C-alpha cells in the first residue's frame, strides 16, 4: 500500500486533477524535444530513451532499482508505448522493496487494521510480497493504471487485486488469476 489515503480516496472516486492533462502534454512535448539528443546517445532506441528521460523528469522520486531486469524492461517498454501511442503517463510509486521495508509496511498496516488478517487484505509480509522479489509495481496515475490494465498483457504486466487498482506484477508466462485482495492467495493455499 504505497499510496497515501487521500490519493486512494480521490482515485477510487475517479477524480482527475486538473493539472494531469497538462502534465501529460508537457511530458510528451519534452520527450519529443529530447528525441534528437536521444538519437545521438542511443541510436535505434531514441524514442525509448527520450521517453525514459522525460518520465524521469516528470516522476523524479521514482526508483526502478531492484526490479528484476525483465520486470524493468517490461515496465519501460509499456510506459514508452503508453506515452508515444496514447499520450498516457505511467509512473512508478513503488517497485522493489527490501525485506526490512516490506516488514515495516506490514507492521504498520497490522497496527492500523488491528489484526494480521485484516492487514493482509492490503499488505503482505516480506516472505509473500512480490515487491521483495522485484516483480511487483505500484503505478500511477489512475489513468496510467487503466492503460496498463488494457495493454499490460503485451508486456507480461497484470493487475493482481480487485482492491488495488495500482498494483501490477510481472508474469511472463501469462495472465494469473485476479484475486479480490492480497490475502486471497494465501487463503487459497491453505484450503
């Protein structure tokens, strides 16, 4: 659960901030402007490179480190297509987390919810989280997540939980079953 509560509430109700279309337009314009330089730096990959540079400027706090190479490549390919073909931004709120960071998130969620059972509906312990494995992505904004839900299968990226519009995972072998919430997988294994 990487998004703050107010953002979750706003996105759940379909609120789009007025500045979001401006961010999309400026980021795409920036990518177009950077393409000639990217062509010199990365021949044959200019659009991809310019897109990554523009998105790095748009989302300066995002960190792609720790994602598996295949997960990162899939995400970068998806966000490149989203921006160039559809004008959509696809940012990363949270990707890889080390076990200590995931444990801290889980402990905080247990405290907030009052029980491990309720906490597991939103956050998993480190030994079960695909964030720790570098295979999970919490994306933003909601429009980007909707785009990824439609086109993500081309890249092996799938929305995993009904209650988390932002959580996608890399599954190169095909679409996994979508679950109601993170605890549902654990409950299915116990049955």
